[in-house]
């Protein structure tokens, strides 16, 4: 029998960026918030010996324990879905801060185009630019409406950047801190892309260029360019993360309590309201019910969708009929890119997770697609994140992958190789979706989430086009050997790509085609908020967290309003 | 196996000591040889002796087998990883870097027993895009792999794997890579990928894991290991060389 606890105002499921932001805003507004986090407590003191590629980057020390829970995966409906038994394509977070502890910090605002992609595509290219198999739709909110929330997230994060992107949406204020240092490697990219007629600018970074105190009074240190950022925690507290910003802000109000080792298994529902959540204390095995006025699902794309599915909230998407909204519009990204081999040695091992320069000329609808067989595009960057020796063994074409020749080539080229890479946007397709797996269960007996996903023609065409562009840039940069990335075929869950999973619990203007409204409030239960990249109706040519952060601030405002007035917020 | 001009290769050792190859097989001596290149340097893995902070290299070798119980299997591992990452004029190969011990030690822990992996059934072979689908743990896969490599050596060349010429070893490793060898519960191609990956991990991981002895792999690659900051050099146009540092220098 589950023990029923005292009711609170708000419960968040998971305490990463989204859970942390909601906790901070609601606790500041006087609401009593409980954060249920299935991982453990952690902070900067845990990262003093973090420069360990093997433990953290190869064995995923900070990430989700898949022995307890994973997802199942198949490329298409006719294939048998099987568990993702070890981490690969994306790296799920776990513990205080979630994936916000071990992210890079490349922090973007999606383009104005992204939020109105359907209307703008139809208007410019006619209704048949993409086939009806692509479930393109507007987000039910415009960039201008979301701008104040972007601004708020950037100030919380202390973002370092320069306002030089001619294609970016309008900003109400400059970046809180100046851009990071422009290194010789970045300058090579800057010169080459300028020469090709593009407009390079410094990538907006949550690795701060200087020490900063945010509006909540939290301080973030200056980045040391240590090169151990992606997949690692920052030992300096220089990489903005929930556990050094929003979580302490929430805690110091006295209104926030985090419970660790608390694995939520169900959202409780009665009529058209949710009443709280059921969780298991993973250290004792005891079951608890935490009643709450408001439930906020902040457990990342996969678990937000799964919890709704196992709790029977909303209608599951059916790919046959294209009816139902829960689980639909799952999207990912493609990564067109080119490797260049140079003669001179470069300090590739120095760097930071968001140290980079970018061009946006080939992202969104910033270029004409009339004669192209795809829409959208991607941001093209040169990043200097600190290449690590186990994972970085660059070899020119036709070099064997092991043995004497491999050893010589991989060692020689380690300090002589650069990559121009793209975050390529991905459009929703009717055959790409999330559902519940009928066969496999997690450690608590709850079904695993099932992913049915493959790259589509749109992805392949976009990939091909942008790969050629990255190759041109690399040639202009003067590489001795230019090796363009291979064309993509089927999506593969094994190699790491990005942790930029989107969709499944999408937002929109109508319950007919979305799960939540533009306050991230569930259409079927007005005291339930579902927050994260799962809200994206499609994926863009950027990293997601800037937009996720903005949406979390929007949701927090919604929750506070709802607590005062109740009802639907739209 | 490449011949190190300063030290002795396994083959040289066999010649100069005059010990018949067969007499070694299954005995402890080849096991001793695996560590031979390491010890000639007067260095011991796991103590981070060269970091400039930790003082004199420790005199005690605490290295030993934690997973393999059969020296013949361990010796197959040692020779196979050396073929993948051989000693050459740049510096030591996998054996000199302690990779066989690294792998052995990892197999004895979380890595070898797939502690963080989803290992519930049912198991099906799956498509290549679906990744790891074996009911076997990495420890079980490695052990089977060593046995199968030795069996292949006997089938193809009527010799033990460790007694083969380098090219013959390569032929067998390539057969695994191309999925031409039968294994139970796992494909030989998958086993090869694990073996190659573990070799690189052992070569380039921090020496606290008993590989990358003396940080020599980092030195070859000019990766500086665990440096606290590059803020002073990040804008330097020139390539900057560092004496590498291990994490062990931080535990003081
Ligand atoms: C290696 C890496 C690099 C990245 N780099 C970037 C980048 O440069 N730029 C960018 O924009 N984004 C980046 N990301 C993505 C970014 O980290 C995520 O977008 C962001 O952290 C998502 O925040 P979230 O709150 O939605 O989810 P998470 O951070 O995943 O937090 C969810 C939390 O919920 C908990 N939880 C899940 N299920 C349950 C349950 N049932 N019960 C209780 N708790 C639960 C989890 O333990 C976790 O702590 C990166 C991600 C990774 C892994
Ligand atoms: S690169 Fe900068 S932000 Fe990243 S871990 Fe190092 S000091 Fe922290």
C-alpha cells in the first residue's frame, strides 16, 4: 500500500533545467514545491576530479542508469522493437541538474520561422512543398510572444554572446556577458566563411566569458577553457547548470524540497484534474503518493510522454489514422559535416563546450528553398570543445581502422584535424512516433517507452545539401585533405549523435493537433503542465535548451496564474 | 609484433632465452612477458609516477589479474590488442601501455558485468541499427572471444594464437571483424568492435585505470591529460606542448 503524503502546491517530476526553473519561479511566488528526482544529489564539489574521459565520457558516469530504465527502438513499424541496452545515440540525464549538468551550454533561441513554420512554408512555397506525410504545424505561439521568456532564461544563465547574427529574432536586451575568446581555430572558420559570403558570429555560450551574478543573486564563474565540458560537470561552476542557478534559488526561499531516489511511476487523475503522482523510493522500495494542486512533468522528452501514456492521459497517436496527439511528431536531428586534415598542429585539446563560431545563412528559411527538395536547414559551426584522446582518432580516407597504419595516422592527425559541423533540422513524419512497448518493462514493472524512428527523404536531402556546403567551407579553410561526411541512410541508435530529441507532447493552438497549450498546460487536465523539448512541434537547426528554458519560464508563469485563478489559461 | 630496438620483443625474448615456445603455453611465463615492456621502463601503472606532483615512482607493482583466471586466455588478449595498437617508432603498443591489464581489470568490474546496461529479456538478434542485443555480459563475450581466437588459430594454422606470426594473427582478427567466425550469443563482428574499442580505451584512459602506462599514449598523441586550465594559452597561435598530468596527481 502506498503511503499518502501531505498535499503540496506543485510537484515536479525530475529536477533538471525544466524542473529547476519551475521550482525557482513557483517557490519565489510563495508556492510550496516538491521536486521528485530519481537520481542523486550532486553539485560542483562532486566534479573536482572530473577530467576523466573514461569514467564520464565512455562509461557515462553522470547519466541515466539504463539497467533500471531505457527505451525500445525500431526503425519502422514492421520491425521488432528492441531495448536500447547501452547508451548511444543520445545521453539521458539523471540526478540533480539532469542533463543540464553535463551539457555543453550552446544556447540558442529558435528562429521566428520555427514557431510559424507551417504558415510561412505554405505562404512562400505553396501547400505542397512537403508531402502530406510530414505533419508540419505552427506552435501556437510566436517568437515575439516568447521573447521575454528567452530573455529571462538568458539572464538566469548569464549567457555569453555577441548580437551579430543577421538572421536571429529581435532581442530586447544584449547578451548578459561578452562572447568567449576567439581562438585561432575559430578565426580560420571566420575568415573562410566570410570569404564565401556568409556572416559568422560567436556561438551563444553558457560557459561564461566572465564571472557573473544573475538576477536571482546566483554567481557563475568564468570559464577556464579546460576542455572537459561535454559529458562532464564543471569543477569551477563556470558552466551554467540548474544546480548552481535555479535549484539554489528555489531552495533559499524555504518553499522547495527535493526528494532524491524518488522514481515517479504514475500521474494520478480524477475527472478532468490530476491529483498528484505516485513514486517509489528506490532505496527502500516503498511506494508514496504525493498529492499536489499542480503536477509539472519535467522528466525529459521520453519520460514525460511515457508517464502520460501509462497514466492514460490524452489520446495515443495512431500512425494508421494519424489520429491522437500523444507521442506524435517525434523528431531528432541530422548532422551534416566535413573533416579536414591539416599540416600544422593546433591546440585542439583546449576548449569549452560552447566555444565556437557559427553561420546561420543556411538555417531555417534564411535562404531560398524554391529549387530545393527540402525545407529548413541548419546552423553550421566550428566548435572547439576539447577533443579527447579515446574518442578522437581521426584517420584520412582509406586508412585501416586498426593496426600499425591506424596507430600512426590517428596519432599524427589528432592535433591536425578540424570539423565543420551542422545541427540539421528535422521535420515530423507520420511514421515517426512514440508509444508504449508491449513487451519490455522498467525495473518497477512499468512498460518502456517505444520509439519508432527513421530518417526521411527530407532529412536525407537536407543532409546532402548541407554536407556539400560544409565541404566548401573546409576547402576554403585550407585543409590538405577534405573528407565530407557520408550520406545518411537509416537512423542508428548506436553512435552518439545529439541529445536533441523532440516531440511527443507537442504544444499548439488546438487540442485537435497538440497535447498542451502555449502555457504547456495539458488540454485534458488544466492542473497538469508538461514541459521540455517534447513540446517542440518539429526540431530546428540548433541545440534545444534555450527554447526549452524559455518554455519552462512560460510554464512557470502559467502555473502561478493557474494557482491564483484556476481554469484554462488560453 | 614490432621489435623495439631498446627493449626486447616477445619473439626476441623467446630466442635469447632459448625456451621452446610450446613450453610456455599455458604457463605463467608468457604472462610475465606481457608485463615485460612495462617493467623495463621502471614504471608501474596506476601510480601516476610521472605527474611531477606525486613524487618518485612507486617501487611496488600492484598490478594483477582480476578477471581472467587462465593465463592462456589472457595472453591471447595481450597479443590481439598489440596487433590492434602495435609498438612502433612512436612508442609503446598496447602491451607496453598495460592495455591487457586495463581490460582485465575493467572486465572484473561494472563494465564487465554490464551494471549500467539494460539486461532484461527477451533477447533477439535485432538489426544493426538496434545495437547491443546479447544476453551475454561483456565479461562473458571477452572470455568466449579469447577461446574462439585460439580455436581459430588451431583450425587455420595448427598453432596457438600466441605462437602465430603477426600477419596470421591479423588474418584471424580480420575474420572476426568481417563476421566470419561463429560465436554463441553474439556476433564476432560485435566482439571485434568491443575489443578494438577497449584497446583504445586502455591506451588513452587516465593511468589510474592501469592502462596508458607512464602516460606514454598521451605523450605520443601530445594530449596533456588533466590540466586545470588553458585560459592563458587558448588564444596562442602556436601549438603548446605540455608534460601530461594524471588525475592521480590530484588526490593529495
Ligand atoms: C552530452 C550532452 C550535451 C548537450 N549539449 C547541449 C548544448 O550544448 N546545448 C543545448 O541546448 N542542449 C544541450 N544538451 C541538451 C540539454 O542537456 C537538455 O536539453 C536539457 O538538459 C533538458 O532539460 P530537461 O529539464 O528537459 O531534462 P533533463 O535535464 O533530462 O532532466 C530530467 C530529470 O528528470 C529526472 N527523471 C526522469 N524520469 C523521472 C521519473 N520517472 N521520476 C523522477 N525523476 C525522473 C531525471 O533523472 C533528470 O534529472 C546536451 C545534452 C547532453 C547529454
Ligand atoms: S570548459 Fe569552462 S565551463 Fe566547461 S568545464 Fe571547463 S571551465 Fe567549466
